[in-house]
C-alpha cells in the first residue's frame, strides 16, 4: 500500500537547510496497523505529512497503492488525498461553528456530493460510531472522546484506503485513549491501512508493528515484539 525508497526531505530557511528525513526505506502492506514513534525532531510528523501528500519530498520514491507520488499540482494532490487518505489529529481539527453532522460531511462536500446525500452518509457514520444523538451538537458541547469520534467519523466518511493519525489520543485521558484504540482497531479490521504517530508506549503496543525514528532514519522496525530491521545503531 505504501512504499518509500531512499526518501529525503529538507526544509530551507534563507540559506540554511534542515535535513529532516535522511533516506527512509519503508514498506507498509494493505491492512497493516503501524505506529511511528520517536523523540521530538526525529522526523515522524514530517514523514506523516509526506505520506499524507501534505508536503512534497526532495529525493527518493513514494508509491501509494501502486501510484507514484511526485510533483503533483495542489489540485491533483487534494483530489488524491480526498480519495485515498483520512486524517485524525490530536487537536481534532473540527470546525467550531459547524455541528457534528456537518463536520463529518465536510470531505464529501469537497468531493462534490450533494448536500442531502452527504448529510445522509454523515448521519449513517455517526450512528455507526454511536453518536447519532449528538449530530446537531457543536464541538463545544462535546467531550474530548466524542470530538475524537467525530474526527474519526470524518476520516472514514469518504471511504479512504489509509488513515493517518497524528497523536490521536494525546488530548484524551487514559481510559478514553484505550477506547479510541479499540475503535481504531475495529476500523483497521475492515481492511483500512492505519499509521499512528504516538509517543505513548501503550498506544504503540496496541498496533501490529512499531517503527521508531531517530535523526531522520528508521532506527527500529518491530513486528509482534520481534525486531524486524535495524538501520541505525
């Protein structure tokens, strides 16, 4: 589903450059549930942004579901994101003046789905996640766990093949965090590939595979508790 070969990414500030990703080689199969860990500055958020087609890379190769991702126009990148990828964020990123149903329906609006149809689909998704009775409520009227469920519903509504979650439990208490992981696991079992950036070991332990970044490279790749690959000593 996701293949990266010798991927490099630098950011430039004036004449200075910061080399963030320094040759990432990674293969993630369809339906895998993978966590990405690493200290601040290790490159994990940059990696997620590149995979999510939110940021371009400088060198190497990125294949998404067999498609080469390289030098896309913003229009083509936005279309591919909407078709292939759902996003879940630590801060939920809900629109404060729209209710739960409208927030969930938003990706369908950008896909050109009619208002009646997208609201119907959004309501079905809210019901699936146990939030139908909260459909008319604004984000300010919801708990943290409810907000994250809304965000997950929004990520699912366009039927993506991949979900990218950036610290999805970071703003939640421990019990709600594990409830979110149970929900994400259920979603993963439907065949959706899932990448989760996290700094929490218990969250990472709930995934099938843990990738640890250090200084822009993959330090460890662990599957089912066994080291698969060690690229940096």
